[in-house]
C-alpha cells in the first residue's frame, strides 16, 4: 500500500537498520491493545504471514477467509488483510482480555509497529512513527529483537523482493486490458496465497513461485 506522506511529520527524523536501538518497547503495557483496533484494512498480509498463520493454526487460506482475513483491492491488486470484528473494530485474533492470541506468529506489520519502512533504490530502512503508539516512556530495544524474527537478513531480503515484485505487477496493470488484469491478479492470489506452502521450506518455495511468475508474465 503506497502512502503519500511527509515522513518528517510522522517520524523522529531518523532512519534505522535492524541492528539499531530505538525507543519502541511497550511490552510492559499489558492488555493495552490500542494498536489492535480501528486499523481499517491497513494490516496487509504478505505470503509469509499467510504461511505462518496456516502452519500454526493448522488450517488453509480459504478457512482463514471465513473468520480472520478478508480480501481487498490495493493499488489494483487483490491482497488479503486482517479482518476487524465487533463495535470496537478489533482484530479478529484479539482476546476479550485484550491480548493477541497469535503473538508468536503474528503478521509482519504487527511486529513492525510502531516502526515503518522507507523503501529506497536497493533496499529499505526503518523509521519510528512518533504519533502512533499512545504509551509514554517506552524503552529502547534493538529493532531485530523487537521484530522477533529468526534469520533477519533472509526476512529483510524477502520483504524487499516481495515489495519490488508487487511494484512490478502494479506497473504492468497499467498496460494490460481488463481481462489480462483479471488473469494477473487472480494468478497472484492463487499462487502466493491460496496454494499451501510446506511447513519448513517457505523461502525456497516462495522464490520458486516468484521466478516462475516473473517468467510467465515477462517481468
């Protein structure tokens, strides 16, 4: 999802790498969960998010759509996002006590918050969104520890490669006829989301599908 914003208005004016320390730790704010409500359709899910959810919940993508996930149009592509529920528009994975029921395998955007990413020519850097989290006096933590993802280099490569590929698809949509756009969007949905991954070889399978798709559509 592209955001047309002035980063100086929403950040502390600094850029970070995964090895940097930043004031973002709110782990002692038990049951707050303000960041799990009222997000609209902004919590987009990438293929790794879906892999984590289906693997840990022992389910498939279509079953997720019945309760936890919905599809939306994002810059011309059909992409999944977390579904909200109830009068408070809470994440469907949020418990009555205000705790995340999937915290150990929560989606990447949830792990990232209140950080954001600035994509550049050959990668991205992190920035701190200073107005998003209501908790005061947050403590410093290393970004890669905050994200809590094993093999951070492989994960960051995946994030960059997926972002670049999605941009390629969006650019291609401009040149395609309506029927061709439909073919591309539905193929992406089926290939990267609806088709199950194995429980142990996500990166290998993802990149296999990515290369096949690029070859098929001439990217």
